[in-house]
C-alpha cells in the first residue's frame, strides 16, 4: 500500500504543475482568487458556518485557495497536503496576498503528534476520499486532531455517482470503472489529469471507493457523532434504464430529467 501512496504522491506533484501552469479547470478559480473573490462552495459556507478565530485544519488542501478563503473569513488555518509542489504554491499564494495561514507538507496518515486535540474544525472537500486506502485510520486521525466538541466537515463526490458511469477512458482507449463494493484499488492509466485531460503526460493512478455505509460506520467507530448527512442531485436530460416488463424480460427505456445523487456532505462532532 505504501508503494501506491508513493505513486499517487508523485502523480500530484506533476498534476499541481499542470493545474497551475496550463489551461486547466482550476484557472477560473485562480483568476477569481487573484481578483479577491472567495473560492468556497455555497454549500460549505452555509453548512460550516462561522469560522471566526477557530483553529481550522484543512486536509488534502491542494494549493490552498479554499484554505486561504477560509482564512480571509477569520479562521486560523493550517493546510496539509502530501504534494510539496502544492504546499509551495499555497505558501506563495498566502505571501502574495498577505493572508495568514500555515501550510505543511505531510501525508494525512502521518500528521504530527502535536496536532492532537488542537483544532475546532477539521475540513476536507472535493474528491478526497478516493485517495484514501484506509478510511478507518483516516477517521481516527480526524478524531485525534479535534478538540472535544469540535467537528469534522466533509463534502465529496457521491460514491453512487462514481460507480454508475464509467470513470474515464484511459490512454489506451479502454473504459475504466469504479466498483462500489470492491476493497481493491482501481488503477487507471490516465492521460493528463482530471482537470487537464489534454496534457501530453500520463500516469498510473490508484483510487479507492468508499460506500456511504462505510463512511458513516467508520466515523461513528472513531467516536464522532453524525450531525447531518445531506445529498445533492445531478439532473440528466436523458437517462437510460432497464424496466422489467414480464418475468425474466427487460426493456430499455430512457428516463427524462432524471436525478441521481451527485454530491454529499456531512458534519460529525467529537463527543465531549
């Protein structure tokens, strides 16, 4: 497993360069941030609430635009990512815009011991769970970092959405899938990155799928009380399905304006 994490770390070192230096999906957020705007999701702003003077730990923060947006709202932010390129970029953004925040290059499974009980809020969002091979250990680390009464906030892609459609066409033209109930990682030979598929580079990337049931169970096992779990839809103009017409026979039909779970968010409080 360490080799897979090491592989993914190098992937992110390369992806950070792509995301910053090419016409990636991140360019709009970078331009907004440079113009003084927040990059935070309206969902997060509503559900996280007031962060004024709160000790705020942002896990897997990439190059820190959201971390710094929270800092501008008064949080005392520490951002963590295992990519040194990401952390260097985050520090550069903080210095350029004179925003007070700390950034640390570390794997989430190897956070410093002095993080124990230090944070009012641990935060993670935007496709983070797929990079975690051991969800149980992750939730225990989250709980260790929280002060009593502090909470963990997570917003991520809904695992149902991840598995209902093919994940990606790899560099060989083969369709690759996430599998909802598989404990084994999905390995994809991916061209470019998820935010810049047109790049010339390619990497073997490893992803893990965690079901909603696993997520809730592991958080509860770590001593976190689930305050809410919200699901948000994505609407498709047409959606194929099979309908049973008689015993043993099905016909394909196209559903119109059909919604599936697209994003979920949750907040879990460490019991005092």
